[in-house]
C-alpha cells in the first residue's frame, strides 16, 4: 500500500523539489488550491482534495479540508483494529505525512492599508485543524510546518524509509508552537480592535531572533526574541553593520539608549552604562552633541553604548574611535565613518530608524510565577500641566535646561536626580534608596559645573532637604512632579535660595 502525503502551503519555498522527492519515496500526494496548481505546473503528480473528500471546495475556498475523509485519515491510530476497520468501511486512506503552513495573517496585518475584512479573511481554519490533528497523532503521522525541516525529513526517509519517532515528536512540538503563535497574533489583533484593556488571559508571541552566549552573567542561558511585528524604531529591528554578536546586557543597554535619544528632535547623543544614561548632549551637529555627551562623564562612557539621532559623520567617528565603546547606534553612518569605525574589530555598529516615533506598546516585566503588564511611559513635557510654584520664574535658558532634565530623568532608575545645563547633563544620580542620596551623587559628579545648573527629579520631594542641598550647591531651578503633603516645605526652601521650581504633576518612576 502506497504512503499518502497531504500538502497545502502558503509558503511555497522549496515545495516542488520536496514533493518530487516524496514521489520518489513512493508517496502519493493530495493537495489543494494554489499548491495543487504549483505542483501540477511543475509536472508533479498530484491528487485534488475533492477527489479524496468527494465534495467540492466551497465558500470561496473557506471549506475544503474540513471533512471526515481528511481528519479520519489524520487521526486514525494504526495499531487499533477498530480504527482500521472503520477506515476500510468508509473507504478512507490513512495520511502518513502532512505538509501545511498557514494563511499569511501576520503579513496581511503588517500592510499599512490592511482592512479589518482583509485580516479576518486571512485567518486560517482548515490549516490549523490539519496541523493539530496530525501533531496529536504524531506517532503515526509526520507533520511539517516549516520548509527548514524538509531536508531532515527527506534524509531520514532516504536512510531508513521512515521518519524516526524522535523527529516526529520534535516536529509535532514545533507545530503546536506554530499554531499557538498564530492564534496569539490573531487574539492580540482582535483584542486591540475591540479595545479590551484587561483581557482575562494575556497571550503574546515572540519569534527567535538569535541565541545569546549567556545572559546577565555567564552561568545564565539566554535567547533574544522579537515581536512578530516589531516597530522599525526598536533594537529588535536594528541592522548590525559590524562587530561581534550582541550580548544580553548589550541589548538591554542599547534599548535604554535608543529610548532616550528618541526623546529629542534636535541633534542628540546619549551614552548609557548599565541601563542608566551617563551622558546626554545636544548641539547644532552630531559632532557637537557627542562632544557634550562625552564631556558629561568621560569616565563612565568608557565601555558604554552610544546612540545618536543623526547620521554619524567622519569627524564624529574619529572622536568615537579614540575610546572603547561597545556599541554605536545611529540612523546611518557615512562611508568614511564606517571605514574609520570598522577598524575596531569588535565594535558593534547598529542602524535604527531613530527619528521614527515608535508606536506605544505594552511593557512586560516577568516576576517569578507571573507577569506585570503596563502601558509604555510616553508622557512628555508637552503633555504635562506645568506650574511655576515659586516666587521666581525660570529664565529662558533655565526653561531649556529644565526640559532637557525632564526628558532624561524619565529614563534614569529611581530614585533619580539629573542635573543639566541647556545642552548636556552634568550630573546623574540613579537607583538610590533615598532622594538625597541620588542628589549627592549627581552633585558630586557635576563638581564645579553645578553652578547655574538645573535639577530634575523623577518623583516628588518628601521634604525640603533635597532642595536645600541643591540650593547650597548652586542649582538655580528645579523641575519635579509635586504631590507631596510637604510640597510647601520644598517650595519655601526653593524661595529661600532663589530657586525657580516647576511642578509637572507627572511622576516618572523607573524600577
């Protein structure tokens, strides 16, 4: 008795050659619609699905494989006499191999002009049903969902005339991952369409981008996964032009650097170390912005990640080459810059569409045994309710410095204090257990540059001590959310030192 394969694919990569090899192995092939035509056009013998079901494809192809003659052939257990008897009674031929991949739902919804009707029409029904049936019965049925597995199946058929149970089980597991991911993408799309904000289950899917040598530390395994429709303005979509593979920590830091530099429309450069900005500079050119980012903290930038929102030119590249950097991220690099920077074998160069505003998305944080989900913090200075609460108003120069401080402090680990002038950070205090401690660090880093600088705080001052510290150090203006029951104490302290204080009503905790 000949073996039977059922082939129905939207991705026709390598399918003709694969089916030809199956024919040589004694398989008769049943196929549907476009796949059948592709095989027939290539001169490959094929049986139409309607010849098996004795029923035509109907409803514009929505119903063609949903039939007992197909699913009985997939689900029958060969060792059970009753199953074999029922197949014979109904003249049903068992199916030994299934090659199916699904309607291109992801590719459809990725199109800018995709309508809701287009999306719905590209939800596959028969394909997942066949895959799941074959995978459930994988002891008897080989199921292939990925063209990358064609060679493995053919190799085992050529060598052993059968596919091993180990391979069948591995392919079955891959099928259930594939259908789960497919359904997760559909669920995510429809959940957004109906504006459901807290669904009773939260199902997401990611695609493997690359294996990593290790995680945060060498004893931890790690893998980098990408959202199926990741925004172009993300590290997950970055193109690496040069350098060794990214590490787990590289990816984390690069993501942090990119998030900060996207806050700016003027030329800006951000240096990040261990998830915190160590230097942020702006200027009329990318070279000027880099000079200021470097000057902000020439010690911490060593071994850091640098992101720019303008093309890296020759002059900037020459300066960047002078120190050890792990990664440089930019929208592009001139040919001269590439030639200069690629002289460093391990320096990673990444291009990202930095200027494109990424779509806000759910931010996921895993905890042991659970998952926290929250909106992305896209709240900017222009969204805030600005209130000057002190006797003195900020000067025009102080306003520019306050805006810079507010953009940066949003991305610094809490408790966070940032000191800036109008064009660069001069001190960053991050991740401290109290706000005075964060201010101490920022002020110490600023040193003599503190005179005339402004201060940004990610959350309110619980008392006046931080403002007093700032006033004694020479800070002239402060921006903070406000909202403490002791706000007046901080306001009074600001007035005492002639500090202009701005409240925004918006907290930017970052844990």
